[in-house]
C-alpha cells in the first residue's frame, strides 16, 4: 500500500500562504490554519500546533519570511535589523529543539550574505545599490531559502528511511515513543520513515506506540497516522513498555530526537530515556533517528541541553472534564529528557548510520562541511 503523504503534511506553503496542520486538534479534526503574523507563528510553535524538530524548523523558516515580506524600511540595514529581531522573537517560542534556532540562523545568515554581496558588487562598479530594490530582493532570497530548507528536509527524511530500513527485518515488532512521523517533519518522518518505506515493500511490521503522556503525541498522532496508512499499530500506555518487551513482542525501538549533543546524548520527548533503559535491560536495539540539522556539536553533552518546562495543567487538567489532581498540588512537567549515549545502539542520519564512539563519529559527518 503506497501512502499519500501529500494528504497529511504538517507545513504547506502555497500561493504565498503558510498553512500549518493544527496538531492540537488531532485526531478528531484535520484543520489547517493560516499564519499571517509573527505572533501567529510564535503561538503555533509554543502551543504545539506544529511540533517535531524538523517541522518546527521548516515552519520557522517560512514564518520568518511571512513575518517580514510586508515590512517597510528606509534602508536595507534597517530591514536586516528588523529581520534579526523577529528571528530572535520566534526563536524564543521553544528552547530545546535545535532545528528552530538552526533554521532561523540559516535564514539570517543567507540574508546577510546576500546584502554583503550587494555591497561588494556596488564597490566594484563604483555605484550604490538602490535600497528599495535591495529590500525587495532580500525578501525573495528569504522566501527561496525557506523553500530550500523545506526541500532538504524531505530529502533527508527519505534518506533516513532507507538507512533505517537496513537495520530492520520483515515481521519485526517495533516500539516507538512520541511522534517522529510524517507530521513531525516536512514529509516521511524521521524514525517512522523506514516504517512507511517498509510497509510499501511488504515488510509487515507490527508497531507499538507509547501514548506519551502528558500531551499524548503517541496516542493522538502516531497511532492516527500509522492507522491511516494501513500499518498494524497497537497503542499502549507508557508504563506498559516493559511488559511488551518482556513478552518478546518488541524487536527494536525507534525514536526521533530534538537535539543531539556532540557526545551522542539525545534529547527527545519526555519518557524516551526510560524506554532506552528498558531496551538495554531486555537486549533490544534502540535506534535514534537524527537529521544532521538536529546535531549540535557546540553542545558538549546532554547536561548542557536546556530542557523546556511546561505548565502543570497539562498533566492534570488538559484532557479531563474535571481536574484529575487536588487543587494546588505541585507539578513538575519537563517536555523532554536526555537519553545517555550509552543506551543508543545507533544514530540514523540522512548521511548514514553512525555507531559509537559518537563523540568521534558524529563529528565525521560534518568534516566535509568544515
């Protein structure tokens, strides 16, 4: 069965409009909301209307463009300053997923390189570039760069799917946590990309999806998209992972990643580290799927990753008709935890599968870019 990925992409940019699939309304409703202002984009990222590190990066890139395309400025320098300010504002929406800052930095850097080129060309000809014209074209440069980020993510996810599939065998039982599927990326997903490719090739995987409390991305999103694709999926509570492993139903664990440190420690949705520890205990391979844009070599270890803290209401109020905890109870609600590199069997990137020692082999992925 071939999946029609065009039906459920999380980010659409068409005819100048940025549309995001509102994932807070899944699985009950499939609604795309238009982003018109920087506040719309910030709110969509913070409130998880768009989520998943790669999808956040793509949405932020387009979001920066739509936030500045009607911006007026007297000079290109003033325009550039406004772009940097808006990029900083969008970057404040969520601190942990590195693709957000990565995409925004790339957009700003592309703008700066274009403007520097304009100045160099003007100096060589002895003239000066018209400010209004420079501003017009830098806006086009930003639009095109956002499109490139989008296209590159699609290609990266497809490549991760092929590399990941080389680690899996037909008929396997596979556990996943949170959602790193097609609605967490531009297309295909990260850790679910090999599941979709394998499904098309008759691998007959048996998927188990942790519900992923407290926001239930596994229940609302992963089980929804896998079932929609015709893939065998069983939803379990987070605290059932151990028993399904003990029953012999799990042959591999696949998860995504929001930020990977230089030593291979990986931050992913809260609960991921517990799954990794269980997998180690039961002798089950644990594969973390990480686009190179999510690898942060400037962060030495997982101890240096800032973990987003969210409101306690998500634990006891969000999904219930009545509060499911006593009024005034203290809460602790980190959005992510860090899986120590020693629990990760292999890291799957668009450039290939990386094995330990990660502090050496992850860096090799970037040697050609240095």
